[in-house]
């Protein structure tokens, strides 16, 4: 039985690959790639002739048998479009199935857009939460940001350039315009850029200059909440503001309870009362 190797590939610059990764790619019986066209460029650059097969979101079920048949005969290297496989791609399902079948899964260290963006962002690195890609619909985006409004660590997301402005608007609606954030764009490539500032300033920049390329969005943790006791009037006012921003009773209660220090059940009861009297 072969080994399933998880091989990180460059996120931009083709030099950002380890010697061990190149050796595994050369020696494997098969390379399973999210995008064979992208991976073929890398393999040709390093004169690697290992057989290549696609494994992506749309064929992951029909390709499982072929990949496990290859593992019966030797090692298989799993690669993503760029970076570390298994992060926001269907590779994690293959990895889980391999583990269930008792196959050895060996990860290699290497490139990751999440970590690369974080360490250069200037935001806290002691704790962070990776949220994958932001939801496409505005209401769902705002709900996501409200859910993590008081997270202790830096929030990190992937985003496409055509949705970045909408996502920044959702950040402001849910978290306010002064929350510090960073947009890391085209990491390790020729036009690498870090746009740092308040959410409103970064939004203004990308409204004026259309973003391009691959993007990582990083949002600073919420400032520490002082231990003060909110009055009932303040709770009701905060709930009304949440409702005006489109929050549900559940989401509004959770957000206000965390910010105020009140018991969530008590805030929920006030939220229901406010909703019923509107």
C-alpha cells in the first residue's frame, strides 16, 4: 500500500517549493491535481514527467476509485491549484477517505496563502480564525461577520476580486468602518500588494482602484470590551441597531449578549419583545 503525500505547491512564484516536494512529485506513481493545467506548468518547469490526473470538486466522486487503485501500487501526491492541499478545496475529502481506509497520509510543509498573508499583515498572529471563502449573498456575509464580531484572534478569508468591495461593505455593516484590516493581493507574484488601514479606508481604495488577482482578507480582532454593566435601555437600543442592519433575533441576541455581558437568554427575551412591538 502506497502513501498519500500532501504536497504544497507555489502560490505564485515557482521557486517557492521545497526540495522534498520536488522529489516526491518525481517519485510518486501518480499526481492528483485540482487543476491539471496549472500543475502541468509547474511540472514542466522542473522537468517532472509523473502521470497526472485531475481531482476537483466536480469529479471527486468518480475519481476516488482510480486514485485508490494507484495507491495499491505505489505513492500518490495530492496537490491543489496553489498552496497546501486540503485548505478550501476538495482534497480534504480524499484525505478523510484515505484515513478511513487505513492509508498513511503524510503532509509536507510548504506554501500557504493564509500564513503568508498573516505574518506580513501586521495584525495579531497569536490567535487567528480561517473562515474560507465569504458567502456570496450579502445577508449571509453580514451574519458571518456578526457571528465572529468578538473573536479574540485575527479573522482570515479568501475572496475573489469581483466580490471584494461587497465583502468590505459587509464588514463595515457588521463590524463598523474603523475596524483595522488588510487586503493581501497577488502574494509572491510580481504585483504583490498589502493594503492596510481601517475598513472604510480600504473600501474607498478598492472602490477607486478595481482589485485584481488572488486575495486574502484579514480583519483585526475586536478591541477588548470593558467590564461595564449595560442598562436595559442600552440593550434595547443595541438590539434595534442590529435589527436595522438585518440581523435575526438569534444573531442580534448573541451579538448584544457578548458585547454587554448580559445573559443571552435575558437578551433574547428583550429581542423578542422588541420584535413583537415593531
